[in-house]
């Protein structure tokens, strides 16, 4: 019988292989991170051309935004990473959805003024924070800030980020509230679809013996992605301020 050391690769080799794979994924995701919360040009033109309540197109575009919003998905993946029950997943995601919905709708309806670059930088910070919190939890430590409060507060930031982008489109006033509710419902539908896949992946992944080492690498790269988003948005803010 082969020695036990030959039955599985050393942890260091697993970490190195995981880091390479995740780094490649991070590079592929960088363009998506740089355009966090942006509304596609063709979608923006479509929304501006509408009049009155247009429920289904707004619902579809809301779902599309969530499924393709890498900043949202990174944060939500971080939120559910170490949760052990579907009940906890439902609680944390509901807090995020509540915060997101409030600032999305109120931000557009009451025309809240916020610099989109700075808001997106804070969204990058939310990704960094969640990754750091996960790394601390893996070492048996806990942050001072209550995790549920943090998820709700960052949910407010994510919703405000989208509200700033929708305000730049100058949406028609006729039927605006109903259209925003439809859009927000679409966001929640997209979130449910994306989160179902994420939770299934994480719960299956957690059963693998290499999970602990791979989780460490995944959270370090998630934090790197958050820092990249912050840097891109702050750089854009400084360039815009100088012009």
C-alpha cells in the first residue's frame, strides 16, 4: 500500500494550485469590477425611451444587473462563505436586500446626491471588509462590528451605488415609482438565482478536505479584488475632480 503522503498532494501544493486558478479568475473578472453598477448603454437608451409603467422590462433589467454585478456577487459570496444553515443565509441576505432596496428606491425618488465614484469605492471596501472578516473567523477571531449590522449598512451602500447610475440616465417621471419597484423586484429575483448557485457551490465545496486551504486563498483574492475596485474608483474620482 502506498504511503499516506502519496494519497493526497501536500497542502502547500494545493494552496499554490488554488491561488493560480483563482488569480486567473480574478484577472478575467477585473473588467467587470471596474464597471461596477454601470448600466449598459443600450439598456439606458431603452429605459429613457419608455413612458408610463413598463413592468416586465424593468424587472428583467433588474435581474440582469444583479446576475452580472460582480461586486454584488463577491460581497454575497463573502457573506454566505461560513454560514452553516439556510436560515442564517436567509437572515443575512434579507438584511442586505432590505438595505439595498431602501437606498435604490429612495435614492432615485428623492434625487439623493452622491458621487458615484466614491460610492463604488465604498462598495469595494465592503468586499475587502467581508474578506477580512472571513479570514479572521477562519482563525477563530471576531470583528468588533456586528456582522448583521455590517451586512445591512453595506447593503445601503450597494443600493445607493445603483441609484447613482440610474439617476445619470434621467428616467422618465411617468410611472417612475412602479418601474423602480419592478426593477428592485428583478434585482431580488436575480439575487435569489445567483445566491442559490453560490450557496450550493459553497456547501458542496465545504465538504472537500482541501476546503480550509482553498478558502484562505479565495478570501485573500476576494480582498484583492475589493482593493482593486477601490483603487479604480478613487483614481477615476481624482481624474474627474481635476478636470
